[in-house]
C-alpha cells in the first residue's frame, strides 16, 4: 500500500508479484480479511491487474492465467484510467474499457463498493466483462479511497445520497458521448449495489441492474425495532480510507454522530429513507428496469428482510438469489480472481452476468425461464474433513463436496406455504428451560407463568463471532457451532422443543436424512414483557440443536422496548430475519432470549430484571 504520496499510476508503487498461492487464497477466502477489512491479497491482485493494463504495464508480476487474461483484453479493448467530472466539478476516478471492434456494444457501469481501494479490487470482473463484449466503466463514488491512490475520488462521501445519484447519471452522460452503447446496465457490490438501484430509479437510461449484497431500505438496515446496528456502521467507517473528519461533510458527520450516540433517531431514519431504493419503487417500476438481487441469510450489514420487502415491491422483471453466508462472501471472490480449481465457477457471479447478457444483449440463455426466487437452504451441503496439504491428515476444517440445495419459487409469497404456531411454556423445577409446544397440543404451561433473567450481561447466544468472517466459514462448509449448555440461564431465557420428527413436513435433505421441519420465510415472535427498570432489550436467537446439545443458528433479531412504566407488562411482537433451513429428525428447536449482542446497541440496564409473561408464541414459517 502506498504512503501519502500521490500516485497517478499503480505501476509506480507495485513491485511484488501475484503468485498462484495469492490467487488460491483469495479464491478460498474472498474479499475479507478475518478482521473485516479488505484482504490485502484481494486488493493487490486488483491493483496489479490495473498496473498491467496501463501503457507499458508489466504482466510478469501476474500469474500465467491472469497475464493471459490481460493480453486477451488488450487485444479487444482500449483501457483508460481517467477522471469523470461530476455536475459540481468533483473528479470521480474511473477505469474504462472501450471495445475496439465495430459496434455498437452494450455497457456495464460498476460503481465501486465501500472500500479504501476504490474501483481497483474488482479489476478481474471488468476484464471478464470486456471479454464478454461489453464496454466497461468502473468508478469510485465520491469521497472514497486512500489518499494518493489513482482509484480515489475527490469530495466527501454522500452515502448514496443525491450527489451519488447525480454522479451516476454523469457517468452515463460520459459513456453515451464517448461509447454510444446500445444499452446500459449497472452492476454493484455492496455500496455500489445501492447506488446502482438509486441511479436506475432516477435515470431511465439504465436498462438493467445487478445488486449484490445490497440494501433496499437503508433506514431499517441500520436501525430497526428500536435497535441501532452499531457494529455494521463501525465496520463501514473503518473502510472509507480516512477519518470521519476527512471523509464526511459536516451534515453527514452530524447524522453519524446522532446514530452512534442515540437515542433520538428521527433525523437518521429520514436520512436513511432518502437513500433507500425502496422509497423510489414507483419510479423503478415505471421505468420497468429488470433488477437482480443477490443476498445472504446471515447478512451482518444489510439484514435480509429489508431486501425481501423491497424485492416484493418490484413489479419489473426481477430475481432474488439468497445464499448461505454473509456480506459479499458468495460473490466477492468471483469479482476478484479466477476460481482456484479449473472448471469451478462462481455461481452467484455467473448468474449475475447471465442477467446482464439476457437484458442488455437479448441473449436467450435460460434467464427467461428462471423463477423469480432462488433460495439456498442452510446448511444442506455435504462436507468432508479438509486435509492438511503437507501432511495429508484431516484438519478441524471441512470442505464442501456436494453443494447445498437450492429451491426456486415463482414469488417470495410462495416461499412460505404454512405456519406452525408454537407456544412458549413455563420452565420446570429448578429453573429448567421452558418448552416450545405446538399450539393445538398446548394447554398445560401455556398460561399462568412468568420467567425472568438478569439483564445487561451477554451470553454465548450471539448472532456471530465476527462480521463477515463467521459467514465466510458458513459459505465454506463450516458454520459456527454453539454449545447450548454454555448459555448462562441467569442472563437468558431458553425454550426448547421435544426432538422433532418429519411427519408430513419431512423430505430428503441435501446432507442426507429427512427434514423434520422445513423453515421457509420469516418467523414471528409474540410475548409480554415487564422490567424492574424503564427499558428492555430482547435479543431473540433461534437455534437448531443436535442430540449432543451443540447447535447452529437459524436466525435472530433484536428488539428494544423503551418507556416502560413501573410494573407495566407490555405486549410486543417482532419478526426475526428470513431463513431457509432444514431441521433434521431428532433435532430440537431452541429459542433463546437475552439482552445483549456485540452487533447491536441495546438499552439494557445492568443487573436489572427482565420478566417474560405468558402467553407467548412463536410463529414458524414452513414451506
């Protein structure tokens, strides 16, 4: 990484070769380092590809496969690192590939993700799109990037605000004038995906959108059920390429301060709604812009429900792919580097490109027959122990040998075909866990009980260990394992079902055996709560518990309850995040409610008492 010196080329500071081991590492681990920052190898591969595309650029710093790719693209397209001027004079760093063959050709515009390296990490994607016959423009949204990099843009970050919409249209103006494309599509990852949707909503020249690891409603993505998603915002602030003072203007700094400090969130919510593609569905639907979403069940930055709700509001040609994992994990590696093994494909990216080929080129490639929704079912892949490359001995890690099941549905409304209503019962003697009992078979324990826990102390029931990293392991076949015996019942309440049997709900699972429950959709939790203080945090986690008391998380969602009066018992209801999950026969369903989670801001008061009062129910969506 360069120092503060301003570099006009990547060749001026890159001297380290990209090795086969570097490519294999990124192919296996993707965009993120374990600490949630951009993996240095991922950044370096993109920058070295950019350097190789510069006039006189070196390919000897690349692997043979990447050097061959550069040679192929040089033969068909003219590369250029340039600055595109925004309406207010801000210079947006951009990389363009102009097809040399007589056209006309379609164009793909790629606003960069939220990264200190701007457009550079996804160079592999730009070269791949050029080989497919597209003009390409990748640009860094205003304000993002490390000082001194050629891929850094001027100005302050507007967080997908009106300046970013106007910038996207300025890029389209630039393309129309210089390339004369037949059709224009936008493809974005993360930050670039939200900008892509917003530009398309405000500029009818955009003919198709691919939004990867995206948001539909930025307000609810960052603040929902009275809960601030603190860890997500802190993770994003660490990826801008500078300090808050350097990267944001006074107005956006004030919004960030209000979010981080709370409790008044009205201005933050209005700010987020302005930046929500969901707020402009009428325009998108009026334009008829075909829109492709690719997202994950255990998304830590932009939770799944707000994407599903936005998708449901679209009346245009549309596709929603839901995958195992977390933010940018399934598709990120496919934007950065080729697969580690010949013949492998990155399916999330392959389908994203197919969407563009169909809607921008008019190819009849099967997209016209796709169902609107495709859900990958957690964790139905089959895995075997990963072997140490030096010793050949099995390790604690596992690798996928048979992929997880995917289910197509004509609409999201068809994902859930029924609901099982489970009653939460009182605990047994000595503080034993409560039960989860089918509503029609309840009775004893359904009413007349109350259970309490001491708030303000976290437990082993957490959504994940680390943003992005836990989801990366899920995607690779290693979902987090919880020991349910370590959940401290002093600081949590637990309800567990009896071992489940398939009955009419079973079917063959991808990892063998039958499914006792096919959870498909959005669970809903209803209960009554009171507290010894004025506020309560209720963090609900739903687990799949095996016979040995270990568990995997299915879904979760927090709720903050404020302004409780003395002795007030308040009824509350909230939706957990959407899931597609098969519970095996003999496994049990476990609901844990505690008062803290590292992902979120809470209103718990340490060592106060939270009481849950009957009746309480969990609505489990089945499909």
